C-alpha cells in the first residue's frame, strides 16, 4: 500500500497551507517543501508573502522551487527517501497546485495541455511504489462568482478540473474553511 496522499483544498486565507504544513510536520522531521510560486522582478508583495511562508516553516524543511514541472522535481523523492544529491526527506508538501496551473497558463499552454500535465502528476503520485507521504495544497475557486474575463474563466475551469483529477488519486481530501478541516474523502488524516 502506498503512503498517504492528502489534498488540502480551500479558499484564499482559509488556512489550507497551515494545516498541510502541520500535517507534514506531524509525519516526519525531514520534509520537502515543493514551491510552485514564481516571484517576478519588482513584485514586492509576492516576495514578502514568500518570505513569510519561509519564516513560518522553520527547521527541518528542504525547499525546491519548481514553477512548471513539479512531478520532475518530486520524482527523485517519491520512490525513495533521498534524491540524487543526497537530500533525505520523509514527507513532501507541494504548495500549491493553483499557482502551478496559473504558471502553466501564463506560459501559454492551452487548457487541454494543462490537463495533460495534471494527469501526469496524478499518475506519478498514484504510483503504488510511492513511498513518501505527500500533501498537495490547492485553491477552491469554483465557489465564487463567474470571472469577468475569458482568462479568468479558463483559469477557474482548469483549476477545478485539476482539483477533481488530483482528488481522484488522493487517499484523503480535506476541505479547509476558517482554519477548520472537513474530511471530503477518507477520514481526517492523523496529525491534524
């Protein structure tokens, strides 16, 4: 049986990242944080957000930044507890799927190709040989108003489909609202 695979999904500032981090920290002391955020030159606000997240992680975290291909970054860790550079980890946290989808669309990928990438990530995570407990964080954008722009609608739809695909392979899906977890698939994972 493969290790736990948990999707934390919720709205903006719902507490999903904090709960995912808490879960990962309860699993092991050597942790991989896979960041999909890109900070563009001059984006002071996003740089400050990243700095706050980094400070909140503290010790025991090894960070890899990969904006476009998280599966490639994870491959060295999923089947073993160390990558080719000897970085040993016992749990992984990908934060976040929603920024990854935005990055793919910003790179000019059509929605169908975005879903192919999502299917590839899902297949890699669903591999029964995956030995690493893994958490994913994603935003839930389908509960709000219909976006006013075509790109906004493409993003909302692409992310909604991505969340469905990833939830389908996860052992646990946790919806987070107001900092509180609600189990959507499987029981609430241990460590919450």
